C-alpha cells in the first residue's frame, strides 16, 4: 500500500492471474422474448422491400447518465429492436437487404481483466452476460464484435420515416404483445385502486404512482411512460407526472398508466375515478360528457376511415356539450371551424395516436401517412378525449373548476371495424363506481 491506499487490483499480477481460474460456466442464455427473433426477421424483410438496395445502420443506443457515474436503466431504440429482437446496450445492426449483421460489445468474462474491473461489462458487476455466439444462436443472425464495425452510425431521415410507416401496421406477434401489455395494465389499475384509501390517509399521489410502477416492473419491463396520477386540482394538468400532492377524498383522480412488457410494447390507458368511490353531481356531469365524446370517437374508428375522423367526432360532442353549458363565447359551428376552436381551451391536446413500441408510436412518419392517412387493419391506436377545467380558469363556473377528466382506450383496427383492447375497464360513471367497489373489497 502507498500511504495507506489499497492497490488497484488490475495492476496486481498475482490477483489478476488468480481471478482467471476456478470459475464454472454460468447460464448465459440470452433473454429473448419468444417469437421476437422470428418477428424481427419478418420486419427486416419488409424494410428491405421498402428500401431495395439500401444499407441501413441502426444503433441500440446507451443509457443516459443520471448523475456522475450512475445511469438510467437501458432501453433499446425502438427501430433497432423492431429489426433485431436484441436488447444489448451499444449494439449496432447493419442491414443489407434482408440480411443482418449485429455488432455487439463483447462481455468481460473470466480471463478478461474487465471481468472484475469493468463496471459496465464485467460479469462480476452486471451478472452473467451472453457472448456473441450465444446471441447469434438466439437471434439466428451473424454477430460480430462491436470493434469490427466499419459503417458510420448516422440517423437517416428517409430510413426513420420508412420504419415509422412500416411500424404502423402490426403483425400478429406484435398484436399479441400489445394485448399482454393492455391486460397487465388493467391489472395494474386494479392494484392502484386498492391502494386509494392508503394514499388518502397520507402518502398521496406518489403512493399510487409507485404502486403502478412496481406492478409494471414486476410483470413487465416497467411503465411505458411516466405514470400520471392527478388528484383534484392536478387532474386538469395534462402531464401531471410530479405526483407530489395528496389524494383528496372528495375530488376526482385521473390515472394515465401503461405497462411496457418485456418486448417493449406498451399500453396507454386512462380512467378518471372518484377517490371517494362516488362521483359528485358536478364530477359526473363532466365525466358523462367526456364519455359521450369518447364513445363517438370509438365509433369513428375503422378500416377505410380517415385517421382524423375520431378526433372530429369527439370534438363535436365536446363543443356541443360546452355550448349547452354556456361555456362557448361563439356558436358551435364557429368553434368547430378551423378559425375558431374555442372549445379547445378545455382540451388543447389531440384525442388519439398510434401505439406500439413507443407510447406515441410512429412519430417520424410523414404527415400524409399519419394524420392524412386512412385507418387499416393492423393499426393500433388510442382514443382519449377529455375536459380539463383548471382551478384558476375564470371562464368556468366555480363548481367545475379543478375537475379534469380523461378517458383513454387502446384499439385494434380490424378488417370489419375495431376491437377495444382495454374494454375490461368500464367507461360509464356507474360502471367505474361498481368496479372500484369490487376491487376495494379484494
């Protein structure tokens, strides 16, 4: 030791030599979701057909630094996973036609100095890690060391757009993953509802956020986005993710939550509950109008219909309802016109989006292929109208201020219409009250 400082282990020859011996071979089977490798091969074939003769280079990415030498959990880039089924940090895939060469950073195993010295790749730090041959067998692709990569990793906008537009159409494996994500999310809602009394008693919104996040982590990869739990005056805030307030027994509780399963496909579901178990007359008034708009939006989803139809259907119901309450300063027709939109004061966000590997899926698609397109079988999307009456909005009567309601479902477009994947959760106020009562007794 120098001045009492311990030696650097990698500089101690005797220790380094000793650490190369006496190790059995652990289980290094790659963690690959069943069906992911086969689905990725089919996805690569679709990409090759869409971009004939092109070489495509996609990177998995790396976890961002949280602070100093700690990082957030790694989650692979969605396009990379869609074409590989692989979840290795700092990996790169080179696609030529339908063929893939995967470049991976080799793990540090016994015999490598990094085995004990590399906190990023050393097995003593991160656990047993599959080698290149293990991944090649699991994914049925060529796998080479990351150091052999010669292609530049750049983000090609044409490739990104093409991938986004291909990913709009889910195959059967993907639909199965989304069904699992939605089912787990419904179970997570039940777990959260059972904790409402505890949250009211003290720990508040974060108790419920943590309840769902724990469930998502236990039964999937984790939450698909930051869980939104808004009680009372926080419910009208569209993305209330701070969740640092109390859960108030006499106010509504807006829950926007989604489980991301181990294949990284996520659900995105919202319901608004009365924390007390019973809606007040004013709360029910708002919820009933949002429900009517939601049902109008659901009815407008189907093959051959423009993607924007469910938006307009829901907005018309909202505008007419607000007019009936005396909250529009202009006529319904003027409000709904492109030069009006007065009703959007209480609903500034859109009312739906594609869903898949990303909660707001396919965002790099061209406008004509997204908002300007028609719906087709295999698309999965959300419908999510709401009304958000902020407590400081003086255009709203006092009894409605501080009420925020959103209803969001996940839908699969089918050849003859649509299937609501999240239909296990009730829509109407009475149904939500009964569903809450049942789960609170469990």
